C-alpha cells in the first residue's frame, strides 16, 4: 500500500490510466463522432495534426533546419512534428499527452502533500487525474495538455519558494524554483504564451506579499536574506518575458493592444479574424466593439500599458458574441453578459465581481437547466460547478482552523487570478470551460482536499473520544 504514496508510482499509475483512457477515446469514442478522421476531432485538433504532418514531411525532406516550434503560431504542431518522426501519430499523440497529464496530476498531489495526509492528497487530486473531459480532449493534439502540465509545475515551484521565503531560503531553493517554474513556463509557452505573462505578474505579487508578511511576523538578519532571494525570484520571473508572445491564439489580443500602444487612432480597424466591417452582420458583437475598442475611455489613474491591455481584453471579448448567431440553440445559450460592454478601466472594475462569478461558477443553473440531461457539456459542467460551490465553505473553515495553512493561498491565488481574467475576457461558456479548466480544477481540488481533511480530523476526534 505504501507504494501508492510514492511519487514515482503515482506518476506511473496516472500515466498508465491516461494512456489507456486516451487511446480508448481515439479508438472507440471519437471514431463514432468523426469516423473519417482517424481518431482526430475536427476543428483545432485536426488543424494542428495536419500542420504537424506537413512539418514532419518537410523535416524528412530538408532536415532539422526546417523545424519551427510555433508552426503558423501553433506550438503543439511543432512539438508533435518531432514526435511523428519517431512514432505513429495516434500512439505519439496519446503517449505525449498522457505523460503531460500524469505530470500535472503528480504536481497537484505534491502540492497537497505539503498540507494534507498522503491519502487526502491523492483522493483530492482524483477529479483532475481521472477527468473524462481531459481524457477526451487530451487524446488529441491540443494546447491545454501543455498548459495544464506547465501550470502545475509553475504552481508547485512557487509554493516551494514562498514557504522557504517565509523561513530561510537557500541557493538550492532558488535553483529548484528556477527549474520548476521555468520548465513550467516553457510548457505553457508552447500552448498559450499569454498565460506566462499573467503568471509573471501574479507570482511577483504573491512573492512580495509573502515577504511582507514574513517581515511583519519575524525579525532578524535573515530578513535581508529572504528579501535578496525574493528579488532574485522576481528578476527571474521578469526574464521570462520572451515566453509571453508567439502563439496565434494570442495574436488578436496582442494586435488589439498594439493598436493603442503604437499610437493608432481610435479609428483604427481591429485585426483579423473579425474586422469591423464583417462584424456588421453580428449586431451585438458590432455594438460591443464600438464601445470597447473605438469608444474606449482611458483613465489618467491607470498606466497606458494597463489601459491598452484592458482595451485589448474587452475588444477581443466582443468576438465571442458572434456565437449568438449560431444556428444551434445550445451554443447560443452558452453566451453570457451579451449586454455588458466595458469601455473604460472604471467599467472593468465594476464588471470584476460578475467576471469572477462567470469564471468560477458558469454555467449557472438557470442557463443549464433547459439542457441538463440532453447536453453532455451542460450536464457535466453543472455538476462540477455544484461540487465546487459546496467545497468553498469548508475551505474557508479549514483556513481559519490553522493559520499555517495560509501558504496554500499561493497556488490558490495563482489559479484564481487566471480564472478571473478568463471570466473577464471569455463570455462564451463553452470556450471558458476549456480555457479555465486546469486553473479552475486546482482551486476545486484544494477545496475538496480541505473538505476531506476537515471530515478526516472530525472522524479521528470522535474515534479518540470513543477509545477514551
């Protein structure tokens, strides 16, 4: 039994499960949906697969000089092209994604081992490890398996260094942080570089907050050492800036922002894939863009850079309102806040509470009820959100029970920050669910672990009373 609590065995078990489950998805489930695509889903996965196949062909013909990571801005295609050189596509896709998924699951367990018993750590990580959603989606060439694994590595590295800064950090601690968080950032860069940008700033804020708390709670010469290591960590995080750009999925956001920072006028035409003229066919998206891009009101109390990024975020948000005109009623019902068009930093601040609700609790029961039982997405997502909501009171109680547990707020805040940004910028619940998934799941698993730990402690307390 003790082997189940060994990290190597945990990774191997998670890898074996993912390998079998993902392969079954490709061989049995997905062929029923797309029998002519050889186990590949249509849309992005099939597109990435074709890009990877084409690049692998060029490498065979021209040598490794033909390789590039972000092929047409798609990092997973560049990675899979290398895999295709040595393995059959179906096996290569499943093997790589199973390894990434197992690594992400192990990182969650290791994070939880810092606060909970081995049994609680393993049990609370299970919703992520066995997730059928991820077995389905990760059986394809995709970005999210890279992001999930990279984020969990990054979060684990941040947790380790924040705990050490609260005490007495060493050079070994700094090196571990660089390897874990740096390696995680590289994996995220393959899929969604903009997430690296978010994590840079969230992690720096968390590190500085940790140092401030440590300075208040303790005194002595070691404070200088803790401050020095905090500064080194922050400088390392800032050095990750080259990893914050490069993917096609971030291109629209970057170009919207550059339209402001490069001095373009308010009459600038936003970039493809949905130029202003084409949006006239979609009145809600058109009205949103008129307010959030052309009518954006800058604030003198906000830096030009933040103004530009907020304007970009809410301008890109407008493009999701095209889904309101989809012929599928289920798709249309998955759009939220179609009457909210933030057009200034003040509007963004007022929208923040609702964005947080969207990020953590969408789809709402009122939206999901008509589709519950008939839509797989709405049924599974609604049940997950309900379970998530139930754990929040227990998480609060667990934190209040023991002040030393507050260190878990580092990975919690990191996850919550990304979920909040997605809640602000993605009003289409179908896309929001997939984008937020690894970050949201870490928050959910923390809440579940706290719940299990409280019940475990209560049961042990009753057992001791019975013995006495």
